[in-house]
């Protein structure tokens, strides 16, 4: 279970505001995080990953990641993070991108097969299409078998056909690994297809927290 | 090829030795500094950046003068080096290395810093969240993805040190086989009106510098083409 109770002052494009999030997330849950841009969604993900500081507490399966006295570094949290721009390492091939994270050849091959990347394992990121790069980013994020998978609009730059295909892949991977997942998205279809629960943020506050009935 | 037989190549060898040692030392010492400057949002950053850039705008005589004062036996730095390491910095090759490190500092730091700044931030963060520390990230992700900046820093520092003159003359003088580098040798040839030797030395310097810079620009162009394929 992930317990989040944090505050952070944000100086965003829509003016200064306070990000204030107090919620619990059950193990294995798939959360869609929606809301206008600049409302604090990405910042929340970055705080969970330890890439930004905040006040308050974060506990994951009983381990304290953030409290008044503690700040566990991003290196020790070992979350899976899929960045909006994929952030692949251009100097490494697909396979090397995965192995850099963890030298686990079996898992790497397994993930490459699952995401249909096995044939492309020796290609460099700049020779892959957007959709393929996105799949590498996703597979790479799962190399640590993370307790928490964070995805920041992972499908925003993908064309609609590919998008559907990747949604199915994300869903398959989620069912397989049962990773607690938080995904920032603007796309309604994505929300209804993937999420167990939907959190909507506005001006730094959760204004809606609902179960997704369509799943 | 008769003309080449009478040439003493020692000044060139000295120049290249000096440039090689300076480039390696500067690279190792300024890697953490450049990284810090690229990542820092601290208020002291502009002051450090100005200090680093000073050798670009200061006349070499000013740097040479202060280093002369600093290296002398009467200064704490000069006496410290003599007493602790037994190294005489004034009018010695070791002193030239230290002086060159100051003189060429911005030519190493600035390309490295802008190279680090141009890296995709989330790429570095992707390395951090996967459990990799700053040093692993630096050597396995940051540096391999900024090869043009890396090569520019190394080549320009090297070339700039080979071309160094004023500071060397002030701090090192012109001791044959110790501090008489190629640029100083050319100056002396002109002074004694040995224009033939001056021509040969200058021609060699010009050619080497041109070839070095051309290779650098060709390499960087290829890297760019590769990146935006």
C-alpha cells in the first residue's frame, strides 16, 4: 500500500499554488491521474520518485520514503518511471537500455518478447519509431520489478492506432506484473480502458476520486 | 628534405608534452566542476563562472605576472611546493603545467559545461531512478552522449596550450629543453632575425593547428548528422 500525504508550493504557469495530496493507493491498483496541465500531476509523480522534494509523508509497503526526518533518494526508491519524452539512452541499443538498469538477461528477453521488441534489440533509439521507443521505455521501467510504476503521459505523442495497441500492452504488462501504477493521462479512452481508479487534480488539489466502473 | 635536418624539434616535443599533461590534468580536475556548474542553481555560480572565464579576457601578461608572484619563494604557494614536494614552480616545466592549467581553464570547462547542459535532463533522471549514482550516470550516460562537446573541450584545450606564449615566457622564461616551447622558440628566431627557422617553425605550427581543428569540425559534423538522422 502506498500512503501519500504531501504538500508542496508550486510556481506554475497558472500562478502560485499549493500541491496538496492526501490519499492511499492499494497494492496492484492502476491509477489514472488526470487534470489540466499545470495542475501538479507531473510534480506529484516526480515527488513520488524522489526527483523533487516536498513536505509531508510517503510510505510504501511500510517503508518510509519521505517524512520530516527522512528523504530516501531516488536511487533507493527504485520506482519504474516512464518519462513523457521516453528519456532513452541514445548511446545504448534497446537491449543495452534494459540491461543498464539491471543485468538480468532473462527478464530483459522476456520483456522484449512481450513488447515485440526482440527483433529490434540491437537497434539504437534514434533508429526506432515513436511507438517503439515508448515500448522500450516501458520495458526498461519494468526491469527493476518496481513496487511502483509511474508514467507521465506515456502515450501522448503516439498516433491513435498505435495508441490502442500500446494500451493493450500496458494492460497486459500490468496484469502480468501486478505493479502498482500511476499514469498521468489526458485521454478519456485511456482512462476508461486502463484504470481501476481515477484521480482528478485541479490547482494542486484532488477534486475527484472515483472507481472506474467500465473495467 | 635537407632543410629539415638542421631543425631542433625539442621545442615542439616540449610543447606537445606540456599540452598533453595540461589537457589530461584539466580534464580530470574540471570534470566535477563543469558538472557542478551545469546542474547548480546556486547564487555563487555566476562568480565561479566569471573566475573560470577570466583567462579569456585577461592579457596573458596579467596572468603571467600574478603566477610569477604566486610561484616565487616568498609566496606561501611557492614555498609550499618547494618544501612539500621539492618542486620548483618558477622557470620549470612543472610550473608551466600549473600555469597552463590556469590559462586553458575556460577552454576545458566551458565546452564541458555546455555539453552537460545540453543533455536531456530526464535521461539523467532515468538513470537515477534506476538506482545508479552520479558517478555511474556521469561516465555511462552523460559523457557518452556528449561526444562532440567532449572532443571540443579536449582538442581546443590542447591546441590552445600548444599556442600559449605570453604566460609561458613570463613564468617559464626560455630554458632550452625545459621551458623553451615552440612558440617561444619562434619569438627568439624573429628576435635574432633567423627568419628561415621562424618560417619553418611557424609553418609547422600552422599546419598542425589547421589539421587538428579541421578533424574536430569534421568529427562534430558527422556526430550531428548521426544524431538527426
